[in-house]
């Protein structure tokens, strides 16, 4: 059970964050589930340690934690939409955007926080293709944003 696995690593899903713009958090087309970009909100707010650019304002370690929080938020969105996470049959693609200094080149290390969590929780179903890119800014000056495409049954 996915919920048991999450609980065993200290993650308890709650209500997902509300969108901060004019969009829906999830859209389903056939058996594909598209999760809108999730930022590292926690308790409805963006923690100060997740604001700014990597690595000048936010450490790589904190940005990895931020990408994990984005993924937790995405799982909360999916859980609410689907009723449970057992309906996820496969993660297809994860896209990660890192608010980074122009000379930063370790975007994959940051997005590994998201990828590693999916692999730990979902095993084979958590394997996915991925994009990890640097950008000049993100909403609320957050350090990372993640969107996910998955297949559901």
C-alpha cells in the first residue's frame, strides 16, 4: 500500500495546496493524469529556506528538500483527485524547473529529490523520464517547481 509506504518514511498526506493562478491542479485525459506545476508550499505558505536562487541564496541540500516537497504536494493533488494513490499505474514524465544562478549546472541533483522519492515510494511504477532545467525565476521566488504526467487505471 502506497499510503503505508509514505507513512513509514514520515510522510502524511493532507489537503493539497490551492492553485495560485487561473488553472486547475489536475487534468485527466483518458488514462493520463497531468499534474500542474507544484511549488514547495508547506502548510499553505512558502518557507523562507525555499526562496531564492541556487546556489547563491538556497543551498543544493535545501533545494533537494524543496523538490521533494513539490512532489509531496503533487501526490496530495493526485490523492484528492483519484481518491487514493493505488490507481497510479506508472509515472511517465517529471519536469523540474530550478530557479538558479546563471552559472549553476547541477540541476539534475536538485530534481533528484523528486525522482528519488517517487522511486522509493512506488518502486518500478515510479520510474519516469525527466527534464531538469534552470530558469531565471519562478512563482513567489520559489527555488523549484515540479510537474508530473502519470498513467492511471
